[in-house]
């Protein structure tokens, strides 16, 4: 329930100062990276959310951005965001993008950024939330293993600190190449209680996930995934935001922009979902608490702060 | 077409029909069998190949999948387990596992040499190398993908993710496959052979069934060809063949009718010919009988005349009378010669004269010729020379009487037709024969006449038929006599220059030389009279003049003679046994003939009888009897010199 209040609060904060522009209909172009079900689902949910808000926003779904005449482009996914940033001067709200990807995009398109507002709603969860989630879900497993490629855009110093502040231990292991994946995995698993997946496709991809899961299973170490797909593949659990949740947050941001003409700073998803693979839990003999309990503990931890 | 030809062609036709029928039956079966077998084998082999291929592919895929984690994790034990599990499968020879860098991670056989490795293309796709003995399959070890949402991965899409972990190479032996193929092939061939054999048997039986009526027809036609026209063909029950059979039956009936008609005609013609032949034979016999009877009747007075002339010569005559008697004797001799010629021809024509072969020294023949013809030649002022090229005795195997007859006629002809110069009798060996030649310097024979000289009564240069020049029977007798002893007489002549007659006599073999015939010294008349002196003679002759002539001649030669008119009269005489010589006429007036008389004498006294049979009969019946009897036979008119010789034998 607190989520809705937060959204209403944010919306009112955005809408009230831009009351002067209320009479004008906001033209929004929705650009999607592709037509995969996830994005389709986002599109439907986004339309629904806007319709429910009764805001004066017209949304056109288009891929033609060159001669587009709009007030805002909502780019869904990295591909659409890169396209929107490169091809237009229209303000862009990138959504469903990993933070690392968005930051790389900004660094590449620095010249365009100054002339127009650009912001994002990240796909990935903030590290703090993830650590809180781990603490709440599997409190006994404090050593968090992290396998990453060498140039992974992760602030390890801060992460070490965050983990340590929450009473855990981060075991980060870089991997030079795919051929060394197993040995790296072995070494990180040997020192960890739980393996936390990161958005690094060199390590975690459709081809490698089975062997990673098998190896971790052989070690009795659960893998914490990045999405429902990871949970389905055999990860113990995952904390993530669904397209619907992200669409709701995006529509709120658009209404805010319609009212204020301003885009706020990039933000992590406000709402999230917890998924659990009970079969894996049973196999690894982990007693997994209910989602409500976990959320409760996470809220408590958040209030308490690190 | 003749029966012979039919017989020759029959087996060929037989084989032809059957072969064709069998071929017609077999070819479709054979083609079908070959086609089906080929198709069956092809599909079966293809199935086997596909099955092995699919199984091998399945095995290698399974192995690649099972090796994924072992290769990913570098777990040698797990890899070995997987490899061993694959090796347990039949036909799997070798398994080699490679890593992503194409290095051999593990091989099922430690002896694996990298050089044995087939040219496999490593990579993301499967590949296959098929050799004669084995099948090499490569399967990349590709991690099993688990679909993840790629929302997070856009940013790292450029990272080089290795798609394969390595690969497995599997060698599957084709030995079992090849054995199976060979087995199938053998079974298939056996079945094919059995089917073909069965087909052949069935085809042959069918062909036999089909061709049997045709062959039967053929046999019947062959029988008809041989002349069995009463043959009837039963209809085989096939429309076309029934028609053929009926046609053949009709043809056979017509042929039979024609043949019977022809037979009847031939019988008629034969009967006519037979009658004509009989008539001719009857005529010939009548002629012979007439000739014999005429000869006999003529001989009687001539015989008597000769005997009287001979007797007259022995009486005291003055020189003028001697000359007249001499002329008379010549005329009688010529007349007697003519009659003898007729008799000889009659004898030779009768066919009863059989050659009696004996050894004869040519020298003796020469002596005989010389003694008989030297005086005659000298009388004509001619030289008669005898020449023999060989110092050794030349002995021939021949009938002595017949060769004497031949020589007598040829030499007498030579003397007769030569007026100056001489006659040469030569003899010389020629191979296994002795060439006997009679040369003369006489009138010669024109070339166109040579072929006629052996004809009866043909005389060269005697159109007036001077009886003193003979009857023209000499060479006819020569030809007949020579034919009897198997000798060919040839004549070469130049008109006005002379003539040569040649005859080749077979030389006697060396082991036959001991059988030389004793010489009958007819020509030796010296002391003849003394040999008959004091001997007792019995003459049985119903012809009084001849009997008187004989009695006179014998008595003048010093013999003691008694005369009887018939055999019965002679047999009744008590002193008939006291006789040295019997001279009996063959044809007597009583019931017994001369031979029967002599036979009875022999039976009566049981001793050998010395006798001479005289006759004027030249009939065939008499000649046959005369040959069978053991006593010498003299023909009337009797040559006293011959009689003398016969009595001395």
C-alpha cells in the first residue's frame, strides 16, 4: 500500500508546479526495442496506466523518429533508448534499461544530452535492496559470491561496503574468459554461501546458465537470479520488477513531465517482485520465508538503514 | 523332304521349341526377380545404412550432450564414464573428445594417433566422414541453452561468448553392417536362385506340356516321311493343333492311296519285265540247246573222219597220197578248231566254268607255246621268240587251262595275221604282277576297230568270212577266259605295223611256290606210240564210225581193243575188269550214260578206274556233270594227241 502512496506523492509533486501547461496535450512517442512479449506487456500496461490517470497524454507507438513531432519519447529497452538518443532532440525517458547500459549510453551521447532533458527508470534493483532481500530470505548465508567479467561496470568498493554494513561478506571473482568460467566459478563457490547473479552476459547467458546452475548445485550453493526466467531455470529466487510495475512507474513519470515539463533524475524501480523456486529450495534444503515476511524484513531494514 | 532329312532336323526343332517356350516363360520372371531383388537389396541396404547412420548420430549427439558438463567442468572421471557408456554400445570403436581449442581431452584408446583422425571439420555443426570400414561422426559439444530474458544483456551483447565447449568424435565400425549386408546378399541370392530354379522347373514342365503335342505331331510326320502312311494322329484338344492333325491325317490318307496305286503300277511293269526276261532266257537256252545239239551232231562225223585220217596217215602211203592226207588233215584240223571254238564259247557262256587256280611257272607256259606254235610259225616263215626279263622263275597264280586257252588264241591269232617278221612272247615282273605280252608284226588293227575286236564273230580284214581265218570267236573266248581268272586284256595296235596284247597275271606269293602244277606234256609226242603198246582198251561208243576210227587208231598204236555199243553190254562182259583203259562216250544209247557206266565199274571192282570220257555234247547239263566227274573229258572231234596225253596221265 505504501507504494501507491509514494506514487501519488510523486505525481502530485510533479503535477502541481506545472499547472500552467495543463491545458496542452502531451504528445508522447513510445519506442520499443522490439516486439517481444515483455515489451508488449509493458506497452499495454503503460497505456492502461495512462488511461486510468485521465491525464491529457496522447501516445503514439512508432519506430520512425527522424521527423517525429512529439514532446517526449518513451524509449523501452536499451536499443530503443540508444535510437532515441541518437536520432532526435526530443526529451527521452528511457525505461527498462540496466543502469550500466544507461550510463554507457550517456557517456557515448554526451553532446546531445545538454540540449534536451533525458532520464531513465532502471531495470535492475539497487544493490541495497538486493542485499536486504538476501538478508531477509536466506539470513544464514552471509558470504555473497559474485562472478563477473573483468570490465564489469560495478563499483566494487561501494558494494563491499554495502554488504559489509549489512553484516555480510562479498566474494567477488573476475573471470578472464569463458574457458576459465568453471575454475572461477569453482573458486567463488568454494568461498561463498550464495551466488548472486549480475547483469553480465559474458558470465550469465542462455548457454552458460545450465552449467553454472549445475556447478552451484553440486556445491550446494543457491543462485540468486535476475528475473523470473532465472528462477524458472533453477535459481533459488530473484528480486525484480515486472513490466507492469515498470510501466506504472513510467506512466507516473510521464504525467509528471506533462505537468512540469521536467524529467527527474534516473531512478531505480520503485516496486518489485519476489520469485522463489520452491523445488530448488527443497533440493538445497533451504527453508524459504514467505514473500510478505521478506518484504516486511526488507522494509524494516530500509527504515533502519545500513 | 526325305526321312533322313527329317530325322536330322528333328532334335534341332525339339530343342528350339522348348528353348523358346522356356525362354518366354523365364525372361519376365528373371527380369522381375532381378528388378525386385535389386530394389529389395537397395532399399534394405539403404535402410541398414540409414539405421546405422541414425543410430550413430543419435549416439554422438547423446555423447556430446552427456559430455557437456564433464567438458565444462573438466571432470575426467565423469568424461570417462560417459565415454565408456558410449563404448559399451555395439559397433562403437573409438571415442575422442576435444575441447574448444580442438585439443584432445580424452580418447577411448591410448593408442590413438592423431594421424588416424579423419578430415573432420571442427566447428558448430556436425560433420560426417564415411570410410569403407567405419563411420566417423563429429558432434560439437554445445551447451544446452536455457532461455533467459535478455533485458540485462543488451549492454554486453558484444562480448565474445564461446558457443561450443568442444566436440566429440565417434568412430562406428561398419563391420557388423557389412556382415549384415553380406548375409542379406547371400540369403537374397539363395532365394533368387531357388526361385529361378523353381521357375526353370515350372517353365520346363509347362514348355513340355505345350510342346508335347507339337512334338508328337512332328514324330508322326517323321513316321509318314519314313513311309508309315497308315499312321493316324489323335487330336490333342487344341483348336489349331486339331486342325493341323486333321490336315496331316488327310495328307497321309491321300499319300497312302497314291502309294498303293503306284505299287500296283510297278507290280504290273515288273511282271511284264519278268515275262520278257523269261522269254529272253528261254530263247537263250533254246539257242544254247540248239548250239549244243548242232555241235554234238557235227562232231560225230568229224570225229570219225579225223580218226580215220589219223589212221590213214599211219598206213603205207605213197608221197602223193601222204600230201593229200596231210591237206585233208589240215582241213579236218581247221574244222575241228572251229567246232572247239564254238564249244569253248558255249562252255564259257554257260557260267558253269569255274576258275581253278594253281601255280604256274611262266617258263613252262613258254615251253608250251613254243612246242605248240613254233612249227606253225616256221611254216609261215615267221620267227617265234620267247623273252623273259627275269632270271628267277616267274610264277603266277592262275587257272592253267584258261591261260592256255587265252595264249592259244592270242598266239594263233598273231601267227594268223602276220605274214612277215615275227612274234615275240615276253614276260616281266611288274610289282606284284607279271606282265605277259604277245607282240606281232602283223597287219595291225585300226584304232576305231579296237573296241570291237572282242565281239563275237567280229573279224578284222575278213569280210569274205574265210573259214580258214576262223570264226571270229578267238578274242571273245580270250575276253571271257581272262574275265574268269580276273585278268584284264589290253590291246595296242598300229595299222600295218603290228599289235601287242598285254595281260597282267598276279604273281604267286613266295609261300605258294611249292604248289606248282605238274606239267602236262602235251607237246611231247616222242615215244607216244610205245606207251600205248600192249595195253588193253575198252571202247564204249554207240556211234559206229567213231568207234571204228578209235579202235583203228588204238590198234595201230599197239593197243588191244574191245568195242561195246552200250554200257549195259559192256557191263555184261565177264572180262570187262581186265582192262587198262576205258574210253566211254557220255551219251550212250542205253539207259546208262558214260559217267554212270564208269561209276558202276568202279563200284563193281572197287579199284580206281583209268578212263577218258569223250563227248560231242556241249549242253549245260552235261558240262556240269563232266566237271563233277573225276575222269578227263575230251570233246569230239577227238584230237588224238590230246587223247594220247589223257591216256598217259
